[in-house]
C-alpha cells in the first residue's frame, strides 16, 4: 500500500480538518468517499477531493451496506453518533480514526473496543494532546529519568470565557442529553493525557463541579434574550456581538464563525446572531453542563493527580506541573521549565509548534495524530498509535468514574 484510502464520515468542522490534512499529504493518503447529510459541507469534500459519484453518501449507514472499498474511515460525527458507526465499520474491517469522545456510555465504549479487538483493525481515538510536539518533548524528558519517579501531577484546562460560552452554553455541547457531560465532551482529553503521562492505572477518582454562572438567575435585570438588542451588552464579556463580529470584521472565515453560518461576512454573521442559537443571551440558553469541575485521582504506586477545568479565564493552552522525586516540570503547551533538585537550576525549553502555521490546530496535535494514524497503517506499525484499545478504554473508565463521583458525592473505586 502506498496511500491509505480514506472515507470521511461526517464532514463538519473536524471532518474538514482531517480531510484538509490529507489534501496536504497525498504521500500518505487520499480521500475516496464521504458521508454527510449537509449538502454544503459534503460538496466541499466532493469538490476538493474529486470524489466519484458512487462514493458520495448522505448517511454513514449507506456506506456500510456496500462492500469495503477503502482502507480506513475517519468518523467525525457528533458525540452521540460515534458508537454505532464505529462498531459497524470495525465489523467491515475498516481501520478507524474516531473523534473523541469514544462514546458517551461505558457500555458503548466496551462494545467498540470489543469490535476493534475482534476485527484486529488499527484504531485511534482523536486524543490530539498526546501527539503534540509539546507532549512528546515532555514525555521524552520524563522517560529519560531526569525528574525521577512522578509522584504528583497538577493539570489545568483553561477552557476560556468565550469558548465556554460558544461551545458549552450556546453551542453543540451545552446539553448533556444532546451530547454528553462536560468532563466527557471537553476533558476526556485531559484525563487521557494525565493517564498517558502517569503510565500506570488510576485506582480511585473523586470529583466536584457545578454549573455556577450560566444560569437564568445570574442574568442582569436589563438584559434581553438576544445580544444584538441588549441594553446590558456593552458590559457583558460574553456578548455574542463581541465574540463573533470581531472575527467577521477581520474577514476570518473559520472557527468559530463558520460554526454559526456558511456566510462568514459581517452581514452573514449578524443575521446568524439575529436568528440562530449563537446570538442568544448566555443566561437564557437551554444549557445544563457544568462550567467548573475538579477531579482528584489516585494512581497505582501511590501517585496522585488533580485536574481543574474552568470556563472563567483567558483561552489558553493547558498548564501542568509534574512533581518528580528528582525534579519538577512546568509546561504550558509551548514552554517546559525543568527544575533539578541536585543542581537547583531551572532549564527552560521552548517547543516549536509553529513549523507549519496551517497545522496550529491543537498545538500541532491534529497534525501529529493524522501523521501517526496514517503511517501506522502504511508501515503496519501499531506502535505509532500512542494509545492501544485497552489504554483508551482505561482513560474512559476514569472519565465515567469521575462523573459518577461528582453526581453521587463519593469516591469511586475503579
Ligand atoms: N479531537 C478534538 O480535539 C475535537 C475538537 C472538537 C470536536 N471534536 C469532536 O469531533 C466530533 C465532531 O465535531 P464537529 O465540531 O466537527 O461537529 P460538526 O457538527 O461540525 O460535524 C459533525 C458532522 O456530522 C454530520 N452527520 C450527522 N449525521 C450523520 C450521518 N448519519 N452520517 C454522516 N454524517 C453525519 C453532520 O451533518 C455534521 O456535518 C464531535 O464528536 C466532537 O466532540 C473533537
């Protein structure tokens, strides 16, 4: 095989990102088919990848009625449409790149892993953080033994105030019954990442969290239902006018404005704010997922970790401190600072994440993930996929356990 033949299942934001990667990397892969119900998004892939008529579908279900005609599928449908296609394509023998979260129930996650192992396919969930140059550099330092044995990890996910409002108050991940709980939709990346750095199994989890701010009772008395005609708007940091029109005014055409509308001009975005979900007052939405959550974890070997997710900050890279028996590491996605206990000196290491500005997505993680998945198939090298199926399941059990703990206010024994 000299090129992986790929089907895109779900050509929304993420499906297009992966398809665009393939456009730039024909030495690795070629998109040979697409399934997407929305015509505008489907056509984008059809045109840019020259997809033949017989390989264009409205629904992934139509694809599995055909004999296998590609090597791999990229499943980038919404969270609640992951399990069914993943199992169906695994049974057909396709290699699978599956968007996170793997699935939204523990049972579905287990069924996916069983199908993957039964059919012996390559399988990777898009935990892009594992694949960033930053993580790989950090991991190399840890693996070299420089900081000794890891005893504790502190990890912060600063979602960002307007990103919280965009995705988790007004947007696709605002309601648990339409997608999943916040720790799953956003922070499954982080628990997976902590698990990757720790290497050992997590034994106990405990969690607290709530929807603190984006509630009707926090609405200013003079606020309206929509930001375009709101008297409180000038004082509101979550104003949809502020969040979106500044992008449109700069002629920015991609995320987040392309989520609102395919017409990303000021006129198009203004119209979307007037009529669509993203123009709603953040205190008048039908959101129910938390806006702050903490998780504490006990790993095998008496190692501990704590994780904080909050929507009340400047949108930034995650920040982590790793405490080892011989030294300490601080990282913020771009810079690593290593303090050594013997020398009492701090070394600062800058990580180059800008080799290709187009690939800035997730600090280079989108690029790394795609490269490793496609190369694993081409070279038949499973080691390039940085999480085997059981490891992946393990991370999800941590997420389900932590959420159970938050709800029941108890420590969960994994
Ligand atoms: N890895 C990451 O860091 C990351 C980042 C953002 C989102 N995500 C995840 O990626 C997934 C997709 O998110 P998105 O923002 O691209 O969403 P999106 O809504 O833009 O895209 C999903 C697409 O699936 C299509 N679809 C719906 N039903 C379908 C069907 N039956 N067959 C084929 N296609 C169908 C929709 O029309 C839509 O275009 C989600 O699960 C999300 O949580 C991952």
